C-alpha cells in the first residue's frame, strides 16, 4: 500500500505512518507512538478465533503484538484470567469500540477473580482501556487495544483511534500475505530454540537440553528474532506461534 493511495486526511497523524509498515517491528513502532501520543501506557493486538472460548485461550496465545510487560502477561495467564474475561466475551459479539473501566469490568468476574484481577492491573497503574474490534479483508477477527490511566476518551479521539485500528489491521493483513515465506526463513535449530523459549525455558536450560553452549543458544535466538523482523525474543516467539511454526 502506497502513501499516495491514502486520502489527504489519512496523511496526518496518527495515520501517516501506517502505509510504511512492512514488518511486525514497523507495526510495533507505529502502535507505540500512537499509544504514547494518546496518553496510554500499553497497546495490544489480539486475534479472535471464530469460535472463541475464554477457557481455551491465554493472552500470550491471543496477542499477536503487545507492549504489555512480560511479567504482566505471565501473571494474567497464571491466574487464568482469560477464562472468564468479560472483555473477551463482549468482543465475541460486539463490533463497536469497547471502552471499559478496569474496576467495573473486573467486578463482573466470578468468585475470587475480581480481587486477583484488581491487584494485577493496579500493580501496573491501569484504570481504563479501549478495544477496537476489526475484521480484515479475509474476514479474520482482530481487536486493537490501548490501556492506561488517562481521562475518558473524547468522541473525536474514539473515532480517530477506531479508524486508525481499521487501517492498521488492513496494512498488517496486507503485509502478512507474505507470512508464508517467513515459515521457510528459520532453520530447524532456530525454530527449536524459539519453541523451547515458548515453553518457558531459559537460555541455560535450553543449552542443557540441546547440548549447545548458552552463547550459541542466544546467538540462534537473536538471528531468529532478526529474521522475523521482531525487536526481542518474546515478540519473536509470539510471531512464530502465530505463523504456526511450532509443532
């Protein structure tokens, strides 16, 4: 997609950089700038399976792009908060922007989950957020999310970010048409290292499993991360999972 294909209104921020997205790393940079520009703390793009059930999912598997701190995602999944997530349940049937207050949304959880969810999000200073459900041209369902502790969004901000999310997902989908090529980019050893990383193994543990030195393990992980166009190993693992590289 060329910048000239965008109408003039879309050649302004936050839309102007979207046509230049060619890799996941590019998308992360555009999302980060928009996230900070609108006063949010973290962003996330999730893929929504056609028959999604919160109990069958974890945030680490749903998130295709995320700036959430790794320990925040790990604790979210450890507490199994996706299982009864009011947000995921609403996104299954809602096509309009979903603006939420963490206190309110957590209180909709059953049993002792509200206390666990409140403690987790309070630890990271989060009070509110918004999800923008988007369908791409292949009818695959996604949602772009921003969370933080800012004042409520104005109608203009909500409208702008909704259009931003639609254009972002469209561009990412155009780029990932070529994702099948990425499946052949990594060699068997690079894929193996990322898969052990996905299973929570440290570089030292992977070295012991594979018989490689820890330095060599880190080298393979770095090369794999670069080949996939990601900025760190966690993002590379998420991207590799989305591509279906792990058996």
